[in-house]
């Protein structure tokens, strides 16, 4: 390791090539993991291949965490080598910074900082193992993976012009991130589906990540040959010198190809912050737009029909004003003021009165649509700037979907959110103010008519309308299309809290495709693929339908840039004003298909979601036709391409923002990953508490999102199984939400969402502390009125299969519907030979009319309390179970319906089973005092008397208990 260069300055005791830092780091790191693996397999093989579900021979290869953290002495040997690795690791980060730093460049500092943080987090998850502290181990592991992204991308961006190093970095980075996909897949197979052997395959991919990760850093040996430690730059690489036989220009081109040209124009922090601000401003637009439906929906809910406030849906047609020349000129010249005024929609949460909140949101959205249309039109004379604006607007939609996933399908800055239910309204507004001021820093490019016309404004506006609806209705929440294809248990398709990232990835891929392959997007072939994808989503369930959903998501995002860019060059009052009007029409159309019983002429479009999808795709087709017609001329194409590619430096920042949003989603996804280790409240008594609650679409009496308050009552009442009705929120008018996700994950329950949003019901859902073995969804006969949903599920309760039925009957105005539905349910319940209970909304009086179909010899069901004369809608029925208690709990201000609960014991042994099935009416009706009931079978005492938070036992003033 003697120096190849003479020591002209004197004083050098030891000199060796910088590449030895890389080799020492690589050897120590690989040595740590491989030594632990060899020793662990030799001494504790069967123990380290054992996981929570399976052991040898089903699982035969250990995971990284089990190898390095569970046993002595492999754990000690691993930590020894990792300690040795730390010195070379810090030196490696320092040398790479010295190699790449340039005056005035921020990126080398950012990469160096990420390298230091990455090293520290690596030490964190290796020294704090999952056995020591599972929580901190996971946090540090996630942090390490997240910080690996800027380190990897930064190293590619700053890589010296060395063809071999660039090639190896590109391959190893691709392998590393590509391995994450099968890694996650097999982890899901192990954790969720409990597939034997899946964890072994997962372990191989986990070890592959280690190999690729360390290998990526080992490539620095090819760069560090320019260094000699003390540290002396013997080749002048830090000054940009190059002694290679290959020209710098050639190597720079190779580097540009390796990085996709993303970093060709350098990196500037201010530009990156500008793009981030633009994307956040796009996020604000989508936040206000998606909130309007929620605050409008509140009023027809309480009026049980059209209230008049629905007219605020037309807030979006404000761009029609741009058809007036004087107004257009004024708005374009003052578009900064318009964007600032639009933030009023974020401050609506400060107002308690629902009516005032609605009008403030409507005003904010109206100004926002006007401002964005003016901005697009003004920037249309410069294609690069226009594309940057549209990309920010589209990325804002992705950010909105990511935020909704992190907040369990609620947007944290919606006006129905506040601090009490998890809102971040104040923080969101501060960032929005920064974003809008940054967004408006650039002056308008034109205030008059655009010089470039061409095309048809009518076709462009029709395309816009279809595009806006598709983006809003299908992509504003990652769970929407997943619930379209959901068909119950056992799980045979995607689930929202596990596979939601696939939708985000498809959206991201579509946006990147339109950036780098625009010609492939604006073709009839691409449109045909989009149409086929829409048909698959509409017709099929499970994975087949979801594959169509992913393809449609990619297509909608990809076509959004050219369609909006084309519309921006036309008359904005017509294109954007009429476009939003058409969007509003399709929004009403897609609400009418389920709300047909409450609107004039609604039955003409009853349950015709297929017509809605067809309308959407035909509208988009009109926009595509206009695009293709304009692009027919070769001369126009060349001019357009030259203008579009004249300045593309902004694209790398958009790609960076998209990458960051995906990483944030994956972090939230990890935190929300289901544990599936749920336990009932009182297993020692073999009992369960069942409840039925009509949740009124998760909006309380004061128009706040009610999930947190619902969670508190369900938890404090110790409900093990609950049916939720009026729970389908996956439409624009309801905010594309899913209350069941928050409740199930926070309460630790399995969930069946019930018939999906494309089944045209108001929703029925089931949450259970007990595993759901099987479930089927039913749409009951409804020749006249609203469609009635039902769930028939089998639960594994203490080793006994018990059936549960969740059912929402038709409305009062349609007696024939309700009679047919009662007969259907009676036969369905009677078909079950297992112990069963019904959680329902029946719209009948006790002991009268259709009640005698539900409680009959055909169904075999018994009323939980026939003496309760005050009921009208909610009923609990049962058979083959030992009923021990029944209570009615006041709703407070959460909804318009009380929570009804009943306690049952699952019989054990032949005698108990026979007694439960054959009990006489007298035996079932005998009531006892609370003190005669074991503690574990009593209802919580906190709701006696005045109760808590306006919840108390009412009607009977206290729970009723029955003979065991």
C-alpha cells in the first residue's frame, strides 16, 4: 500500500489508495452479515427459521432480523463487525463529498448529509434489534430505507464521468429498488395470508437487499482511485480534471443516459422549493375541490331530499367569466390575488355554522377554478412553463391521495376536520400561504389572446369534463377502485391498507410517461387501452378488475397533461367553463345512479354506473380526437416538440416530488399494515357484544367528520362485532372516504366493507374482533325503491362458527320492496344451520307486519327483546346463542340513530348447544338483576345515569339482563 507518488511536502508516514476505504467497508459489512448467517445456521438453525406462523420444514431460510438479533453468539459477532464497518463508512461518505463538491452547488452537501444520517440509522436498526424494541427497530429501519433514496439518486447524479462506475451504480440501484416489490409481496403473503414458505422467499429478497445495498457503496472504489490517503487529490478530480482515455463529453453523455437526463441541468435548491410549492398549491386545489361534495352532502342528509344547497356544486363553473374579455384581462393580470383569495376555502373550518362553512368553501373553490384556468391560459404561450404548471396540478392530486391514505381517507385540511378529529387545518393553511406566494412569484406571460389557436374549443372542453370527473371520482382516494372490486372473504383481491400503493404507483407511472413519452400517450392505441381498462374495472371483481383500475389510473394521469395543455390554448371561458359544467353534469349523473329514489327522474339512470363510465370515456375520447387532429401535421409536431423540449429542467424536480410522495405513502403504509392479532374483550366468558349503528355517512350533527367519536363509543362499550349502515362514502358527493378503515385499524378489528360503491347501495359494513372465515354480499329485491344491501358472514368465535347478517331495509315509502326484502332475508337466515345473529335496520314496528317474516319459523330467529316496543328501525335477532344482555345507548350528536347492543355467550359442549337451540320463549324471556350476572357479562357502568359525552343508557334507563 505504498504511495505511487513522491512525498514532495514531507511528513507522510503512510499513504494508500482511497479505494481501500471502499474495500474495507465492503469487507467488514459483508463479513458482519455473512458471519452471523453462518454461525446462526450452525448453532440455532431451527430457532432462527421459526416465525410467528411456521417453522422448519415449511420455513427453511432465516430472515436478516432473526439472524442478527435473536441469538448469541451470532448477534455479538455481527455487532463487532458492524462496529468495524462504521469507521470506513464515515470515511466513504467524506471522500465522496470531497470528490463531488463544487463551488455554489448544494447537492453534494445534501448527499453527504443523507449519507451521514443513513449511517446513523443503520447503526440504530442493527444495534436495536426487533427483539430489543420492535417499534424503534422498525422506525430506524424505515428511516434507513427512506434516506437511501436521496443517497442513491444523489450518487447517480454526482457520479464522476466514469463509465464503469455509472454502469454498476445503475444496475445495483435498479436491483435494490426492484427487489422491494417482491419483498413486499411475499411479506404480505406471510403476514396477511399466512402462506407457508412465503417468509423463506421473503428472507431471500431481504438478504438480496443487503448484497445490493453494500454493493452499491462498493462502486466508490472505482472513483476513489483518484485519491491517496492523507488525503491528497493526486489526479485533480475535485477540480474537474480527467485523465481517462475516454473524453469527458462521452462520459457525461453516458452519465446522462444512466440517470435518464434528470440531472443534466444541475440541481438548485430554490428551484426545487419552487416546484414543491407549486405541487402543494395543486394539493390545495384538490383539497378544496374534494371537500365541496362533503359539505354539500350534509344538507340533503338532514332534509332527506333535495335541500337547495346543492346548487353550490356549480361553484366550479366560474371560468365561464373568462369569456368576457374585460374580466379575463383583469383576472389574468391579478391572478396572484385570485389564488390568495381562494385559500378562504381552507379557513372555513374556523366557522361552526354548517351553512356558512358551505358558502365559504363554495367561494374558495369558485375563485380557485377561475385562478387556475387563468394561469393555464396565461402560461400557454410557453409550453415548458405550462407543462410545469399542469404537472404540479396533477402531482397535487397524488399528494391529496397520499394525505388521505395517511389520514384514513380524510383529508387533514378539509373543512369537516379540526383538531378534535385529527385535522391539521392550521398547519396546512400556513404551508398553503407559502405555496401560493411562491406560485405567484412569476409574472403572467400574456394578458390578451393567445397567439396559438387551432383545434376545437368544444371538443377540448368535453375532454376536460371527462378528465376532471375521472381524476376526481376514481383517483382522489386510493381505496375507491379497490372497493369497487372487493367481494368479501376469503380475501381474493386487493385490500385498501395493503395494496393502496399500487394505485399511487400507477398514477405516478402515468405522469412520468407523459413527461418522457408524450407521443405514446396521445394515440388511439393508448385511448383503446384506457377504454378496455375502464371496462375491466366496471365488469370484473378481484384482481382482474383491479388490473383494469391500475391501467385506467395510469392512462388518466398520462392524458391529463396533453388534454389540459390543449384546452389552455383555446378560449378559456369556453374550454374550462364548459369543461367544469360537463364535469358537474357527470358528477350528478354518478350520484343519481344510487340516489334515484330522492330526485326527479332518477329512475331513468337507476344503477347505471356503466353508463357513467361510458360517458366519461366518450368525453375523454372527444379530447383525444381534438389532440390527434391537431398533431396530424408533421410540421406542427416538430414545432411543438421543439417548444416543449426547449426547457425541461423542471422535470427532474417533479420526478423528485413524485418519488418523495411515494416514499411517504409507503411509510404510512408500513405503519398501517394490519397485525391480524385481534382479541375479543372478554374471552374468559366466551361472550361477545354485538352492535348495530346507522352512522349517517360519518358526518355528525354539526358537520364534522365523526370517526373519532364513533371509535370512542364503540371502544368504551366493548363492542366485539358491529354492523354499520349508511356507510358507503365512496362517491364524489361524500368525499370518497371509508370510515371502516379507521375504525377497524384503531379498534383492532377485521372488516368487511360490504357491497362496493358500484353496487348502488347506501352501504352496509361489518367489523369483528373475530376472524371472518367467509362472507357474501347480497342485493335484495327492490323493484321500486332504494337498493337494500346485506352481508352474510361466518365468524370463528372461540373455535365455533357463528353466522352474522348485516342488513339495511328499503325506505318507508316502498312497502312492497320491504315485504320482498323481509322474505328474502328470512330464507337467507333460515338457510344457516349455525348459531346466528342479525344486526339490522328493518323499518317496521315491533310484532307487526314484516317483523313477523324476520322473526318466524322460516328464519328461526328470535328477537333480542320482544318487549321493547319503542323501536322502529334497528333490530337485533339471534338463534343458537345464549343471550345475556341488551341495551340502547343514546347517540349524542354523532348521528341521527342510537347504538343498540346485545351480549351473547357462544355455547360450548353438546348440552349448552342443545339448551341454546331449544330454549322455550319463557326461558328466553326471563330477566335477572345485574348483580346476578358475572362481571365479564355486564355492560360498562360509565354510561349509567348521565353517562359520558352525551351517551347514556336510555329507554330502559339501564341495560337489561337475561337468564343464562
